[in-house]
């Protein structure tokens, strides 16, 4: 089963402003994974059109996410960075996998229910099929490891189910073509470290989100140092000083969140942060957090600004990444066509 070479795939949607949650929950994890894995990082623009969108904003968002990847330290030469719509195999494989996934499976997807809201009949078919496209993203590279947040775990389980059913449904054809015992791997989630889930600065029970009406609830990657400082100073806390052990964070969501953010920015753990700040009051802790946040985010936000100012350069990076991604995805897609029994054009 595990004779697949290790490969990481992950995607970030180009929808609106990037914030600290995207940075700590996803992008910095990607940066670390480059040391140990071959990585494919995708700006998932096909996913972005499952809800109403503005074409101008989409284009600048695609470039903004790419700039964030690179400013944060993702190497687009050693690894692959591209936008999904440039590699047509994603949409092609998604169609095939739509015919593998069952309606019953899709009806259990909690994110669809949340996003579609009350008027489910008015949601796009794309929003419903979104998890299958995500499965295609991963499987078209035969990726073995997928860094995702908690909220994407169910989608990753669906990807595993789809892979397994495809392997099973077509096992004879796969064997006859000599494509191995299992064609698609079972992709594993990678969810680790502090601040995988960054919460709102105004309410420790809610995820930090670009759609929160209060801008003070989040730190945007476009915020300057003064704005970052003011948002941290205004962040909700409770009246107690910090505990000296992590057990003391239970039932204190705001304290837990700020300590988690500190740990993630510092590359340490919550326990380590509390060893330094146990019994400190929030004003002392927040002063240290402001300094740390400004020092660690400053170079990233400055790098993003520089990159975004040169869209031709970003587009060239995306085109190069797409060519290399396409070479891998095309091979899988040709194999899939053979497995299914399609007659196909001679591949290059
Ligand atoms: N659905 C993911 C999110 O909203 C983004 C995504 C799309 C993704 N395709 C993916 C993540 C493949 C991991 C792997 O966060």
C-alpha cells in the first residue's frame, strides 16, 4: 500500500484577504514541510468560483496568495507553486471522480450544509461537488500527505473513500494495465503544531475569518505594524493572569488562542510560552506578543507588497509551476483514461 513516493499537496483558496489564521494554520506549515517532502502548493481558483465572485478581485487574490507563499519562504523552484485552473487535469479528474463518489457521501458533508445555508436549492452544483474537486487535486498528483485544518478533515476522508472506491471498482483494469495493486494512494492528513486553528481576537470560540464583520477580529497580512499592535492590544482576554501550565488554559479560549499564536509565531509550544509567561498579566504578555508579531510578520508583509507590485513576475512563477504540475497530472490522467477504457489521443 505504501509504495507510493511521499508527496505533499495542499491548496489555499484565493478568496479575499489573507489573515494570520491562513498564515499560521497553513502557510508556515507548508514552509516547514519543504524540508522533508516534495511539495505541490496550489492556489485553488476553481474552488473559488463555487460561490459568487468578482473576476477582478479573483485575479488579484490569486496573485496575493502566490506572493504570500513566496514571501513566507516557499521555494517555487525546488517545489511547485501554481494556480489550479492552469492545469486542466484537475477538472477532468474531478468529473471522473464525480462518477465514483456517491450522493449519499456528499450529503454528509458538513461544510456544504454550512456554506449553502438555508436555501440549499439555490447553491451551485459546484459547491456541492467541491469536495470531489478537492479529491481530484490531491489524487491527480498521487499525493500521500495533505496538510489541512480541522475543517477540511471530512473532505480528506472523502478523498480517501473516493480513492479506495476507484481502486476497487477498476481493480481488474488497473491490474491488466500493470498499474500496480492500488492505483491511488490513501492520502494522510497532516495536522500538527500550535495554532493550527487560529481563533478570532474578539471571540475565542470562533475561528479567525475573513468574513467576520469586525476587522479587529483578525490580523490581515496586509496590516501595518501599528494596526497589528492596536488589534492585539484590543484583543479580548479574561481577568486572570496567565497560568503556568497548559492545563490552566482549559475553559479560557481567549488566553488559549493568544498563547497558541505566540507559540506558533515563535516556533515553540504553548507549554514553552507558559514557562516564560506563567503568572504574567495580559498587558505584559500582549506587549511581548506585539513585538513578536510585528517582528515576524513584518518581513512577510513587506515581501508580499514587493511581489504584488510586479504581477508579471508572479504570473511567470505560476506559469512555470503549472507546466511542471501539468507534466505529473497529465501522466495520471492518461493512466486514468486507459483504466476507464477511453480511447485517447496519443500522448506527447
Ligand atoms: N478546501 C480547502 C480549503 O478551503 C482548499 C483545498 C482545495 C485543498 N483543494 C485542496 C486543501 C486539496 C488541501 C488539498 O481550505
